[in-house]
């Protein structure tokens, strides 16, 4: 998508884009790119959060899902919820964002590696282009991978 205000914008697949915080102009352009779902992983208190984002997106006729992930405490359940949302909207064009595309790129990395079964090199895009996860996020990635390898079976 050309001329996007959001930083660290990447097209991951023909149906999936990721970025930092969207601007009002970005949101207004989403229908022209056939985006049907926006997932926001940032907190509403993020320094660059867009007030009224949910309403702006809804006015465009786009589904909006907010999974607020605390920077210092990402939870495995939030990744599970992220995957469930993607699976609930098959064959839809999706835009996923957070404040700077750091949370999102880690979630997309895990989705590509664990759910889609992609090799490390492919799965690490766009995460490695955006950042190298810090200790907190490396721990989160490892927890998700361990739990995915040994899922908890409910009775």
C-alpha cells in the first residue's frame, strides 16, 4: 500500500498487512485496498494511539478487533485469541497493527511458524526487518512455542 502514514508497514501475504499505528488517512484508504478486518494489538493508552479508531474503522464498513497486549506482559492467551480471529475470518484481507509493528510482527512470526508451518527464514518476515525481540518478547515467543508443541488438553 503506497503512501501510508503508519511506520514499519509490510505486506506479508496478498491478504495480510502489518504496521505501526494507522492514521485517519490510512483508515480512510483501507476500503480502496479491500481490507475487511483490522486487528489492533496496541493499548488504548499507547502514546500514538488514535482516539476513536474503532469508530473510524467501523464507519468504513470494516470489522475491528482489539486485543490489547501489554508491552511488558504479553500473554499466550492473546496469541491464541489472535489466531482464532484470523481463523474466524477466512478469505478476508486483514490489516494488523500496534504502536510500532513490534508486537504484531512477533505475533505474525508465531502464526507463520506454528500455524502455517513455515520455515524460520520465511516466518521471521517482517519481524526481523522491524526488530530483534527483547528479553520479555523472546520469553513470550518461547512460551508460545512450548505450549504449541505440548498443548494443554481440555477434558
